[in-house]
């Protein structure tokens, strides 16, 4: 506890308590002094004692100092009386605290002067560092009644950075697109005889009228076409929709002189058709147009403007034409004849795998009520055994085996037992030279791009493999397969007379193929 004389905070006069001389005397920096808050004040006007308790927010400790009046107050500081008087020359009078100003005062009488001197205790000079308490003073009594509240807004020191930025080089650039662009892929080779094609695609379209963040009308489109000819003509491109697009949106309408336009797909013309025709992005009234020719075309009734762009949204009629699948017409596809030779015979499972899927013309097969792949005119596949060493009757060696020929005598033959109509499985019968089970045929089954035989025809010694095989041979297979080179064409359109800086885009696409078994 420290004692001093001078002004004291009484009745909540914080401007006096925070005076500069108090801060300097206690050795606080301005930052620490600003962090101090007063927690309580006690005073006794009669005794001339004022006590203030201050708490530092940062240090979490309380500092208490007390102001005295009268002789005790003056003798606290080096036993000196102001104006150079000695203690022996003084008689003490009244003292107290000014309730208006909060100042401590006291009076004393100089013995050789008739009038008392009224003295306001001045503040002591501030020391360089805070002093430890060196005077023990009894605690003042607790004042009756509530104490005034004191608040102090805390100030926090912060660091700020100032940046200076400039632009060294500024360029303005823009892109403009053509109203239409076309992409045609290279031939896409696919193994197998494809009967159906479908499409997956991811598109992105710019927004128009997008005050709410969504387009109220789309004015760009992407048209997809698939061809299964290597160099297709215009009529050999088939329109197709991606699998996830259930409606046609913003399809460009190209009118002829009769003001009719052909749609890419037949449109649904009954029920909830959701069909809308636009002129320069603005919807036409329903009485201005109509579907004709079963929904494959539309007729425009209102005046046609050659400088305007017309588009349509509609639901395709899948009952007339499936817009998500292109069926491959094999009559238009190119057939390739090929011959494959398996010099080592079959694998251990008596099976060989062809490089392509042999084409089977089911139309011809179904037209023949008693179709047999060996005796009928149409043969989907032919198998022969060449450069052979096959055991024949009476210890003969057979050098080649040809397909079965009805009405002829053959030492041995190959025989196709595949049921192309019912696809019922049959197990190949084994070639046999036994007198009680003589059979000169080497049977096989055609399944996809595989042939399953009754034995392996491997290169083992003829005497060593006679129990399971009857000799060695190269298997020669003749068949037809369809050319499986597909192309996809995309037409990206901006169906608007303005906005040259926008274009639709296709982020990815994938063709999906279904092959014949």
C-alpha cells in the first residue's frame, strides 16, 4: 500500500484519477494505464481520507493507494511542510475532501502568524519506477450506502498494413463464335456385329434472361447423328438423343417456301406434349402453328420472317421412332469375308476364339422352316481341317477334312450342330473308328465368336493321343463379319441473331453398342 497527498478520485470523478501526474507517479506506461479499471472508492470526509482501489485487466492484481489529510499526510513525504516551515512551527487545523472537486485539503497554523493557512496538498514528483509500499496504514472504514460504478472501455493496440497496388498491363479480349459449328469423329472400331447404338453426352449451355440465375429460355442446341458407314452420305446419318434427354429443346426450324419444317424426330401430338415454338426467343401463340404429317413436320400460320430464328421444344414420340437408339440395318452394312487358321488346334477346353463375331443372317434362317447349317443353302460358318494327320479306317491317314456334303462319300467331315433358331445347346459327338460306333464326323458348336469341338487336334504324336484325339490338324474357319466402324456427328448451334460471344459446348460423349449374340 502506498500513501501520497494530492487529488483523489472521489464521487466517481475519473478525469481527476486519470490525470497525467498520477500515471507518471505510479510508473505505468500509457498502454498499461489505459488497461486499468477502478473497482471501488472509499472516502471519509470527516477524517479527510480517500481510498481508491484499481485493478489492472492484464496483470489480474489489485493496486490500492490512499490519500490522507492533516499532519499525517504532510509528514508522509520526507517530514517536510510546504513553503519551508518546520514541523515545530506548525499547529494543525481542519482537513477534508472537497465533495465537488474531489481534492484533499488541510489547514495548519503558523505559530508566529495570526491567520491559519489553507493548504491544498500538491502532487509529489513522479518517480522513474513504481515504489514498493513503505508505510503501513490502517484500512479506512467502509462507507455506508452503494458505491458509484465506474466503466472504462478497453483499448487494444492493433497492427495495420497498407498496400499499394497498380496495373502494369491491361488488355481487353473477347471471343466470338459462328452461329453453327460441326464436329465429325474419326471411324470408331467396335468388335462384334452391332445391332443397336445409344449415346451418353454431357453438355453445357449459356443462360439467357438469367436475372434469377436460371434461364427462362435456352437459345443454343446440340444435334447428334450416328453413321455406321466409313464414308457416309448425308442420308446415312441417323439422328439420336442422349439417354438422359427426355425432351428436345431449342431445335432449329428450317422452313420451306410452304412455311413447313421437318423435325428430327416425330413429335408427340396428343396429351401433354409440352410443345412450344419460339421466334427470336419469344413464344408464339398456339394458333400461329400446328403439327402436320403425324407430328413429323410443323406448319406455320403466322407471317414468316426470313431474318428471324425459329426454334421448337417438343417431346419425341417413341412409339413411332425411338430417339435414344439407332438400330443398325445390316442390309446397308458392309460384309467382310475372312479366313482364320489355328495351327495349334484348340486350347485345352477344345475351344477356339475368333477375331471377329461371325455374321449370322437370321432373316434367311427364319425364312427356311427346316433350316440346317450343313445342308441348307446358307452357311454362316465353314470349318475344315488342313495339313492333318488324322487316323482313318483301316489304319489310313487322312490329310484334310472338309465340311459335310450331303449325297457324297467322305472319309471324314466337319459338322455344325448349332441350333440358330432355338439356341438350344447340344454337346458335340466324338469322332469314332470303333466298328460298333463308327462315326466319321468332327462336330462343333458356334457360340458368339467361339467354336467348341469334340477334340483338340493338337500336335502330339498320333499314337500317343489316339485315346482322346485322333490326330493333328490346323483348323481353318471361313466366315463373314460386318464392318464395325462408326462415326458420330455433332452440330452445335446458337439459335439467336445476337449474342455472338456465346456457344454451347459438349464436355464428353460416349457411344454404347449392343452386339448380336
